[in-house]
C-alpha cells in the first residue's frame, strides 16, 4: 500500500522552508514536538551551512528553528550548468575546484644481456587550488562550468637486446595532462571566480644499459619525474559530505624487469562546485 507523507507548509517570507533548508536528515525532537509536520532537519555544524536569518519559529529555551536547520547545498559535477536564482534568494556561498592533474607515466626498463637500468617513476599530478566566497546576486541566473581531471601519461616502452658494445635506452614516460578549470559566470557571461586545474606530473626517465665482451659494463636507473605539486584543503567551514580533499593522478611506476615498460599514470579527480543559496 502506498502511503503519502504530507508536511505542513512552514514558510520564511512566503518561501517554503523545505526549499531553503537541507532536508536529508531527521527531525530535531524539540522543534518537531512543537511544530507538527516539520520537514527533516540537518544541524548546521559548519560555518557555511548556516542560514542568514531566523526562520521565525521558536521554542522557549531553544531559540529559533534556524539553529537546527542547515542551508541547502547544491553540487555540480563536470559540465556546463545554467543555474536559475531561486525565488527570494539574494546571496549565495560558493566553493569551486578545478580538475586535478594527471600523473606522469613511468620510464621503460633497459636491458642488454642482463645488464639493466630500471625506469624512473613518473611524478604525481597536482590538485587544484579551490576558491570559495559569498556574493550578492542581482541577476536572474549564474552559469557554472566544471572542469574534468587530467589524463594520466602513458608509460615508456622498454628496450632490450643482446649485442656486445651497444647502449640500450628505455623510453621516458609521457607527461600527464593538466586538469581543466572550474569557473563561475554571471548572467552576462563574465567570469567572477575561477579555480584553475591542477598541474600534471612529469614522466619518469627511461633506464640505460651497456654491455660489452671487452669493456666495463654500465647501467643507470632513470630519474623520477617531477610532481605537479599539491594544495592541501583543510577547511572545517564546509560540510565534508559536500566538500572534501581532492585526489590527484597517481604516478606510474618505472619498468623494473627486462621486458617491462613503465606503468601509466593515473587520472586526476574531476572538479566540482557547491552552491548554497541564502535568504535574508
């Protein structure tokens, strides 16, 4: 049997509070006992989850309903998103982050009759530097463009032979790709916030090997590729259900066996955007 649960309409400035608040949680007992049929509530445990104004429903000794209600968060993933301003909203908070960089591929192994130089590891990608803020909105919409993470670089091929007096070189790994930026535009298309994508990791260098029946043998391992750097996001102002540390593309390992190419680097994590509409 289908049962429909109807909430009473509790409003702030003639806007249903279920539009304004996050309704993914459970009711706060004190307020639910006093206001029958409240939509579920999520406590605003983080600075950027808080509403701007009291909602106008109070319980003695517990203050206003806004003390147990988190503002609604909207998350946008890779792509272009035209976003209409909700009725009654006049400000918004935002958190944007570009795509992370891809990791570099590892270098290939070099082997000549058992004399071997291993490939170097690629560098890991870099994460994007996030941008956050609060702004008034005077237009009817904004546009969000969320960038993807960068691709990992291919591993370098190995090189092998059994010829006296010759040098063998494994190929270097390929650089990863940089992440794409995430941008916020106003209704006229003007960019007012941008988070650039993370930098890519460099490829690892190939190994070197020289074997001879008459001269001294030589071998060198390939050097490791440089990494794209990291920005460590450590803010406690955002709910971690919506905003968390980004992952860059991992580095590809170098080849370490006679016929082993380097491993490919990993993809960087895609960017995203979080918007919190505000009403006062």
